């Protein structure tokens, strides 16, 4: 099969013919029909995550169909449409796994990072961590739900009942979260790179009632803010924009250093938290909610062989919405 392989940090992905993986006991082989490109993939490629295996096939927002059932898999049938997310395996018995925090399992394995992922024609996954997908919706449109949607949803939950919600960095995750937030009766205030009027227009199209630059003050005090942009300098700005008792949620796996800031920005019981990975429960809750909203994704499709071009467009901030790779060609 053809896979886009990362051999070393900082290198470009290389299209390579590799043996089709075989599913072991409890695993399924999935023929990939679409794999969305996540900002985390950039951190994988750029060597910003220490745990990445080498070589690795990136990609953890996979939609495909079950092609081979490994021994003892009864959860799925051949041909079932499934989603494969970032969380690929957990130990099941550590203090985190036992208390509903499998996202923090110290032995967790991650798709497209410590397990080969979906920038390929086929991927193997542990069936217990795959999600059944609804019958409606095109494969490519559903793919961004598998991480941008899931992690975005976990960030939104971390905001509690915040009604005035700020979102810093308006890309794939934000455009999904904004739709869910509106559906829940919240108001969304979008912050983009200063002067990025295209991103601000994109944010308004997807339900932001206000959009401006990250250095602009919002028209109202916010109850909570989510940071999807991996820019530590945004943390003090977001803390300044929220009310006493409000929450700032850092949604990325990697962020540049946070500059020092006066304690006054945190005082009055403001909370600064991060969201790490996902639990299967997050996925089930979000995938049940998404059709009710209904969430519509803005995607730009690329043939699998153009994965480097898709990553470069994401890096340059040239994408609106999500890039999606199509192994079968577009
Ligand atoms: Zn564990
Ligand atoms: Zn991701």
C-alpha cells in the first residue's frame, strides 16, 4: 500500500510503498477513505513531541471501512464505517484509566504518533478505540470531527456553562466548536491573527457574533476562552478578557512559552487549564451531539500524495476550515 512516511523530525513526508499492515487480535484493518490534517500533525512532523516513533505514518482523524477483522473482534462487521481518533490504546488499570481519565494514561498510545496513522491507504486500529460513524455525511466531511471536533468538544465542556465564549485561533477545531456553542445558546467571540480579515469573515460565517484580532478587546467581558492557536503570548490576553471566576482553556498539545504576566490577571479566581487528548466517552458524546446541531465542516481536499502541501498550507495559515487527505484520489 502507499503511505506518507515521516523518517526524521523536520523532514518532508515521503510517499512509499509499504506492506499492508495485518490486524492482530482485537484489531481491525480499515481501508482509509479520508484522513483530516490536524495541527498536531505539524507538531509531529516538526519534532515538537518527544514520544513520536520513527518512522511514523501521521494522521489521526481517520474515516474508513473495516476491511479485515482481527481475531475476537465482534464489535464491528466487514464494511462498517468507522472513525479512528488520536487515542489508540490505554492500559486500562492505572489510576487514570480507573477513574475515567484515560486521556491521561501514562502508557497511552496515540494514532499517527506512537501508532501508524491514516496518511495511508490502510490503517490498523484497536477496535475498542474506534467509533462507529452515523450513516449520514460524506467521509471527507466527517473526518475533521475525529480530532478537531472531539478535542474541541472537550475544551468546550471544560468551559462549563460559559455563555460568552472567546475562541483564539479560528481554524478547523474552532469552526466546529462555534457551531456546537451556538446550538447550546452560547455567544462566540472569535480572535484571529491581527488583520486576518479572511479568518474573521470565516468565523462570522460559522456563528461568531464578533470577530477581531487577538490584540483587540472584545466588546463584552467573556465568561471563558479557548486557545486553539499554539501561541503562549495569547494566555495573558485571554486572562485579561475573561471575567472574575472565568476559565481559559488551552486546547493544543504544544504551545510556545507563556510570557510572565502580573498576578492580577489570574486573581479573582480565574482558572487557567489545559485539555489533553480525549476519552472514548468524549467521542461518544460528541458524535451523538454533532448530527443534532448539525455540525457542518468546511473542508479542502487533497490527494494523499499532497500531504506535504496540505501541512504547509496549515502552517502558513492559508487554510480556512480543515484539510482532508483522500487516499483514493480526489
Ligand atoms: Zn492507564
Ligand atoms: Zn488532532
